[in-house]
C-alpha cells in the first residue's frame, strides 16, 4: 500500500479548494482535484 503523508493531503485539499473557486468553474479540474484528494485519503497510513 502506498504511504501518503499528511502534507500531501493538505496540498490536495488546497488544490481542490482552488479548483472550486475558479471562475468560470472547470468541472474537469474539480473532478481531477477531488479524485486526487479522495485517493490520498483512502491510502493514508
């Protein structure tokens, strides 16, 4: 299993926040940021 550092989760969350607040909303970027964040959460050790 991949070891995820908490710093990586913080970065992924920040990227998600930035993607959500962009105008106009780019749903592809939001989806990618969410997938990355969710993956990090699922693989945290």
